[in-house]
């Protein structure tokens, strides 16, 4: 078992509202009223059916309660369990996926206020990401400005599959707001399901959908690089959460190859995509979809080419590993220190501010 | 340094190119608007024949969407994988330090300074000379 | 001093010259539709072609969705001196590619066929014509070249019929699809194709590109050709995932699949991920009875081009070690621009046994052929 050093930071945990009605006190009157008289359904996404094996580790289940919906359990299982100094909450509830821009924005505001009141105010170790509507970047920017005043919100959260490829200029107002506020933008596994999640249509199985998250991150990375997001926003950090990491070296080899031959299509990309990504993109470590053999893991890290890329995460309550094995075996201690402590602190400058 | 007479200027007009073998090396020569350029005819990547590449300009952008186009005709794209080379230096656009092909100095010179070799040198006109 | 003024570089003798190689991705084109394709296409469909054109699921009637980096996506030196499109002149293909690169076994993969056309009857007729054309104009003339059975894959019944019609002709070495299908390729609407391929004893080849209508990313259409090209690797990963999880390889344990022109370095990470997901949700994947990586090790092959290019070639070799040296089939993609030159793709220190597998023996084994 690779032990965590003191001060470790868990960069991906998933709280959930116990039900949509838990949001009612936080919704503006118009939306609260509509939720009632329209009989609004639960907004869980098809990406994480609550009873699917991946959605919750067996020993983290709590009867029929929605996984991640009890703050005491999350704090006990994950924060106390792993002894982390901070835990960053990425709520995956499907409110941002509502098609109406206004409704999605209204429910995002409620979720953010709910996170603050029900979670952040409960435990000083908790931090959170700001939920925003992915298809309404101007409204997203407003919400980023509103929430950024609370220093416990440490990044902006978007699904990796939104309505347009993430690099497209239509999305830039959200990135501009994040950069102004000094917040990284995290793309998390998941989709608004505006398009089939694979390049070849809708899959049959949840397992296939989940496998396809890795390819979605690959094309998202291509888009962010090709569209020049890293040149346009020089102070923006991008986090890929629950993305998997083993695919990264091969993807960068391929992306850099096409950039070398087709640079004239994207002349603003003035250096190798490999350099850009190593400097500007960070990846949460679970799921660590690599072999278990330490030799293979060492080779993978060699191919990744940087010790700065990975951020420790349990992906609580998702079932990615058993026991305390959130880190691969055989990592050298200095690399563990980087992944668990140093890289998160440099990715999330607000964490250095300590207890608010 | 060896100087090679490769053609009378009149036979190598602007907008044309040719490929010569000098000391066993293939060299691609270009006349771009009266300026001569020479590159080793072998892309450092996979060996593509640079003499068959298209001449284009330098596309740059300080920020996304803000295109500029300069030095028309002075950037060569490899006919295979599209790597761009600066005709003047042989350096690749994407990584000038690590990826480059050799550039040769090519000039037009009066015949009076040249010795006749296999290309007949006529005294009444200038000749294109490659230095290797 | 000697001065030669040359029209075109002569083929240099490659380092692999001693080894006759297999090239598993060569793209032929007709010199002219009227002269080469129409003789095999019913009059009714000739008229259709002229009035309505070939209409895939994409915006443009002529040309690709994303403008290429260079004309016809071809090497600029691949235009035949006698005229015509790259890949349309057998004599020039011999002198520029087959002879100097010592290609002893080359697989023709026609890209402009009926595949992906919206009108399924036209797709069927056009595919049949392309199949007849490959034999008449290419493989009869050049024994080193072998043909692919192109099928109108969105109509599985017509596809199975076409496989049956062609299967007796030994110059066809594989059934050929494009990877951007309308639905993920493992879904049962396509199964009659795989049954027919398995019955004919032919590998199923799946080449990058296609016209399924779904954007190449899960968040919609990207802006640039470079993104489309990079995206072929994601498409192939989705195709392979679907084929494995839908149980196609378990239904047909004798079926061999060859993924063409989407690189290969992504395969180890995909297998690690699929193994984990399969272990976690096996009860959902009731048709997939073997571990995904095991299926790949037994039934899946990849052509090499376009080879990924890490700064350190050692890392690419390590990646092939993960995949296994018996899985990869060398391919150049001639006459296209992202061509891989055989003497430049592997570091010199890779041993002769691995090189033979990579450049030749794996292909001959998959296709069950001898070097002619």
C-alpha cells in the first residue's frame, strides 16, 4: 500500500443532493415554484445510475440513500478515512444539463448555494467547484463571479462533453471569468448528452459509455489546444477530473505529430502540444487505468514525461479501487509527495490561503 | 567550401526550381522573385523530397483568429507530411532548433569570377552558384 | 563537378531492401469514373451519379468535410507524370512505391466507393462496381496487389450478399468497412456482415474515416482538419470497445479484425481501461465473456500508419512491447500525405526477428497468404 503523506489533498469527490427537493430552499422563487407545480423529476444523469457498481463502492453504500448524499459519511469515509487536509467536492448532479439556459443556470445557482450551506459550512476541510451551465457561457461567467467571492470555491466545473467542443470560442466567456478569478477550470467525466458520447453513435452499455469518457477527454484536449485556449488565457489552468491518465502519452504523440504537419491551421499554437499540456493541464489520478505491475507504472510515468501532471483523488464514492489503495503501488516517495500535496497546492492557489 | 556553377541565370528564372546533385548530395534550388535558395533535398523527418514541396508563406497568429501572412514564397512545406521549412535557413517552423535541413548559399555571380566546369560558362551573363 | 538536373528523385534503396515487405494500406483511385467504374455500374446508377451525385452524411458534395492539408490528401510527389489523381496509375505506383520500397504484398483499400452514401441502393451498386474494378484494373495486372471487398455496411443484408458474391475470388483478402458507421460497429444491425466475413474466412478490415453522421467528438464538431485527423484514434477506440463489449468476438471466435489508419499507440491504455470496466460491470456485459485484453491478443490487429511519433523512439518501441510484436501490420498509406516511409519508422536497434514480423510475417499470417 502506497501511504499518503501528511497534508494530502483529495481533488475529486462527489457529493449529491439527497433529492431534488433538497434544493427547493435554495432555488429562486420562480424555479422553486416551477419545480413543484411541474413535478420536476430527479436530475441524476444516465452516466451514474446510483445502483450501478461503478457509482458507489460497496463499503461506501448507505442503504438506499443516494451515494454521496450524506456529508457525515463522505467526511468519515473519505476525509477522515484517508486523512486528507482538503477535499474538493465536484457535484455531478445533472442540473447543468437542463436544456433551458435559464433553468440550468438557476439550478446551478441553487446547487452552489446548497453546497456552501450544507457542505462547506459544515467542515473546514471541504472545498468545492462552481457548477455552471456549459451551454450558456455568459451565464456561467456571471455565476463564476458571484461564487468566486467565497474563497472555498476553488475551481469551475464543466462536463467534458458539452454542447460544443470545449475549445470553441463560444465557450470563452466562462474561461475568461475563471481566469480573472484565479480559478482553474475542471472538465469532469460526463456528458450533457447533446451528442452521442462516441464518434460512432450511441453505445448500448453503461460500461461502454464509461470507457468512452477517456476518448472524450482526448478530443477535448485536442480542442483546447487547437483552438488556442492556452494562448488566449495564459493564466488559466485546466484540470481533467476522472479522465484516466494512461491514454495521455499516446494521445500527445499523435496530437503533436499532426500539429507539426498542420501547424498552419492553428498558427497561434506556437509550441508543441506536449509542452503546453505538461505546463497547463492537470489530471486527477483515479481511475488510474494502468497495469498493476510497478515496472509498467514506472514506464507509464516515464512516458508521461512530467511529475507535475497528477493530482491525488479518491473519486469518492465511485468504485475505482478497494481499501486504501488510491495510489498505484511502487511509486517513489518524492513522486507521491508531488501527487498528493505539491501538485494540488500549485494547481489550486486558494488552498494555500488556509482556513478561511 | 566548394563553389558549383549550376546554371546560367537566364535558364533559372524567378518562380522556378530545380534539383541538382553536388558531391553526391541532392540539393533543391529555388528562385523566389529573383532571390535564390538551396536546401538539402531530404526532409529530416522521413526523407521526403523537399524539391517537390509547395512554396507558401509564413502564417502566424499572436492570438487565435488573428492571422498574419508574410514572406510569401519563402516557406517550403514538405510534400509528404507538411513540415514547414524556412528557405533561407533550413530551419523548421515548429521547432527551429531541433528540426532543420541544411541550407546552402546560392548566388548569381558574374561569369568573370567563375571557372568553366561541366556547365558551359558564357562570359556575357551571370551564373547561379551554389556553395557546399 | 557534375551537375544533373533531375525531374524527380529516383527511389533510394531503403534500409529494409533485403526484406520484401507487406504494405497493408494502399489507396487506388480510378483514372476516370466513365472509363474505369461505369463499365461495372448499371446505367440507372450512372444516371443517378450524374444527376444527384454521391451524397454522404456531410455538408459537401465534392470533397471532404474538412479541407485537407494538401490536395487529395496526397503526397505532392505522388501525382503520376502521365496525369490523373495520385494512386490512379499502376505503372507509376510500381516505380514510385512498390519497387523501391520492395513491397511484395500490398492491400488495396479503396476509399471512394459507395460506403457511407445516404442512398443505400446506390451505395450497394457503387460498392459492387468498385469491387469489380479492383480486380479488372489492379490485381489482374499486378500480382503483388490484393483487393478489399467494399460493402454498403449500413445495409447489412446487401453487404452480406456482396461478400458472398466476391468471396470465391481469391484476389480479395478482406472485407472492408470505414470506422465512422451510423451506430457503434458492434451493434447487431451489422452482425450479418461479420457472419458473412467469418463464413468466407476473411478478416474484417476497418479503416479510419466514414460518414456515420455523429460528430467525431462527444461534444460536437471540431473546427480543424488536424482535430478530425487526431480524432480517428478516438473513433477506432470506440469501434473496438463496441465490438468487444457487444460480444462480436465471442460469437465469432474465428473472426480477425484489422484496424487501419488510426495509429496504434492508444491500444495499451484502452485495453487497461476496458479490462477494468469489464471487471466492474461484467453483469451488464453478458455477451462479452472474455477479458477484453485477451480478445485483442487473439483476434485484433492494427496497421501501423500513421505511426505515433514520441520524441524518444524508445518509448514507441516500449509501447509496441506492450501491444506485442505479433499484432501490428506495416502500412504506408500510399499515396497519401501522412505516408510512413518503411526505412524510417523503427529505430535501427530493433532486432531482425521483430522487424520481419512487423514488416511482413504478421500480415501474411493474418491474410493467410504467401509472398508472391
